[in-house]
C-alpha cells in the first residue's frame, strides 16, 4: 500500500496511525529484518565476489535473544536459504554456496571476536548446534527452512539482557553471487510463530535497499549507558542519498552521517544528546531522487567513543524513537 501526502495537514495524523500500526505488527511477529526496519532482505555474497557488489567480508552474524523465563523449544527459520532463483542476485551464473551455522553455549556471544564486525579470530565461538550449506537448489527457493528444535538454555545466558542468546553465522564459502534471505525466530518448525518477548540483534548489518524511491529503510542502534559519542561506518552506499538520524530529542541532521561511494568506506561521528542514552536511535536510509540506484547492498556498523561496537536491535529497545519536542513556556507580562 502506498499513500502520498497530498494534504500537509493530514501528515501528523497519518504518521501517528502508521506508528500505532507498526507497534502492533511488532507485537505479533519476529522476522529479521523486522517490519519497522522496512528492509527487504539481508544479503551475503559468495567469497569470490568483488566487494564492489556491496559485501565487505562475505559473512553476517546475528544473535537471537530469548527471555530467561521462556521454556518452550525454539526454531531458527530461514527464508530462501539457497542462492538461485527469483530472489537472489546473479553474477553470470549461480555458483554460490552459503553456509548457515547456529551456535550456543558459553562464549557464543560474550567472546569479543563474536562481537566484532569482521570474521576474524574466534568469531565462531561457542558450541556448534547445527549447520547446513545451500547451493542453487529449487527445493529451497522462495521457501522456508527450519533449524531446531533448540532448548532456549542451549544459548549463552546474558545477565544484562535477562535472556539466552543463540548465534547464527551466514557465510559465503564459494561463488560470487548474492544470497538474499530473511530469518524468523519461531516456536514451530513449519510456520512462523513468535517467541513472546524475543528479539534479535547484530553489530554489523549487510542488507539490500529497495529498488524504488518510495520506501525508507531503518535500523536502530541502541545507545548503551556511558555513550557520549557515536561513530558510524558504512560501505558501498553508492552515494545513494542520505542516512538521517532521528531520536526522541533529535529531528535529524542529514549532514552528520557521511555516506560512501561504490566499493568505499565512509565514517563520521556525532555527539549523543541528553535523553538518547538507554534508548534507540533511528537511522533512516533515504535514497536520492535521481538517478534510481538499483540492487544497492549496504554495510553499516556503529561504535561508541571507546571503539566498542553498538548493537542494532531489530525490535528497537524502547520502541521506535518518536521525536518529543521540548516546549518552553514563558510568562509574558502585559
């Protein structure tokens, strides 16, 4: 559904409606990417691809967070895990093999290398619970594949998150095509049923932009206590518009996030404002009007002033940030 704002006076009403709708959808579904992010697919290329296709390291790491009091089996479902057919990005012919691996146990998340943005060191930390490699296989094209069942306690306990964490590593181990896919944390193996209170996060996002000028994608870096400055790094943005920052106290500044050109990195820093700590920011990816850049794959990460990587939660902590203007009331003497 597409709605054009022809009457500027209706914009606040419609924005409020869409906010309530997105909150409702977030309560009944746990896809990755989530509805509020409005991202069509995650993407991982085969390790023989040129980085100019939009993947800097041919690996993506996500974590699923399961509440500590949830005691039912869970499944990690993957939409379109093979690399071939109508969803994925071909480079001459489909020859890519993609490995999906799930880890739990001590260190699967807390190991420093697991919280990095590159597949280096002990990033495959923890206990390997399941793994499968997919090539070009019509059996899995445009369909879901389920790993599990897993006991939530197979994950690593996170005291600060009050839950158990499972890790999934998606890695292109051969070929040069782009595998586009989605995840879902589910209580059933044959359909998507939410895990009450569950969430997912990553430290580096590699995703596909929309091939239109209407949709705006979002990601939500969470600002941990003690953060006073954020550095954002993005790769292969193709100079395709702006990355705007919104929060509960920040409308946006289109100039504070530098954007990269093809096969290049760009980075920039901005200060965290009072009221943003302990909440999520909203990075909005706004494509330029002309020319239309298609099949744009983007990599982005954020760090605090200590160069510690910040987490992007698919369901933003504290909800989607909604700007709350400060209103100063002054008494005027007659």
